[in-house]
């Protein structure tokens, strides 16, 4: 088992963010006055969809540059196709690296998936067979991407609606194996864990407990919809109660992790999303307070051992 690279630094202070969407450009840049005299919303950072800004110019980059002057950014992609059998797309990687040099993101992330084959992009995040062969294949490609970018990337667990008969590993064991072999970070999508637990019948707590703490660098929260017996990761609704509860469990497991709200359809006004972000902050604060109130077991054991030794010496 490989230890996490020292280059995976703690970014807990990054706080709570939102996905940057075109609907909110003007509101973000014309936010309420704060005491410092600058316009700002109570948002700590924004996540951008990398492909939306891998362009030569125009309005997207105009707004991106202005927002980047005020807020930290992270980059999140959907076209790396890390699990495909096609060669890695060098033209895509060149554009991705150029964008990273422009915005200097805290993280660059994509997904545990494949998005096409034989040169065709299917525009979906398709699940991978969970086998030892796939672990080696994906890890090798992740290392190649990281070498090209000169930095580590994060990979996100995806929602899925089928499984492969020849999968020999659980989803969580597959994710852990790739992260350790490739020495990459993880973007934990709590909604996707919940969706998959319902669709495939597993305990989401087992998933959380299997993931190495040091690998989790970012968390996504989102809503989903139900179609028949399946839950679908649609990002078009508020975060539901079961996902909030699982988020609290994730924070108990992983500690303070940068968290963002995703909304890609039925996008509401910015203050509606800020209310959800405030709830994430409140849950994180509650978990942190509860953890502080419980003495560390190892420290308590050391103290008890010291007391016992002192008593034995005195006797």
C-alpha cells in the first residue's frame, strides 16, 4: 500500500463553494457590499467546468478572469475519459494545462469513468468494470496525466445504474486501489454514494469507512431524482435529507474537507444556493463541535496508562 504523497496538502481552509454557472455571472460580480468595500458573496470558492473555458477567448474567459480576481477556483472536468482504452487525448491535455496555468486552481479533478471509445465522445460518465486489470489500466493513465500536468489530480466516484458481471472488487475497493497505485487524490461525491447504495443495495457507511482519509480532498453535494426503482443523479434539485445525513457521516470520517453544492439544471437564484451552502457550514460546525467534545481515545489511553504507572510506583 502506497502512502499518500506529501504533495497532497491539506486544503481544509478552502471552505465552502459553489459550481460556477453562467446564470450567476452578473450576480457574482455585482454582489452585496461587505465591510472591506468590495463586492462579495459569502462563497469561499467556485468550481468551474473545465471544458466550458477551454476556448480561445470570448465571454466565458472574460467572466472567468474577473471572477478569478475575487475568488479561488478549482477545475472539474468531464472529458478526460481516464478509463477508456483509447489513447489519452493529448490535445485535450494541452488545453487543460493551459487553463490551469491561467486560473491556478487549487484542484484539478475528473471522474472514475470512460466517456468514449474509437474516437467518439458519448457525452456521459460511464462506469468502469471493477477488476484488478482495470485498476492497473486506470492508475497507469492517471500517473501519465499527473506527469503531464506536473501536479496531482482528484478523481470523483460516479453514479451508476448497472454493474459488470465480471467485477471482482467492490466500488470502494476499486477506488481505493486506483488512488493508492496512482497516488492521486479523491473527490468524494456524497450524493453519488447514496444513489449507488440505493441502486445496488449496499451500506453507504461501508463505502465511507473503506476510503483512505488522506486521499479525500474535496466533497460534492447535489440532488437526485427517482425514475421507477432507480435513483438518478440529475443535479436538478436541492440536496435531500438522506444526503445531508450521509454528509455528516463523511465529515465524521474525513474531517474538515472543502465542500461544494452542484446544481446543473433548474438552477435557482444565487441566494437559494447560498442557503444550502449555509446548511453545509452548519453541519460541518456541528460535527467539529461534537468531535471536540469527545476526548481522543489514544490520548485518553495514554493518560490512563500514565496514571496506572504512577499509582504502581507510589505503591
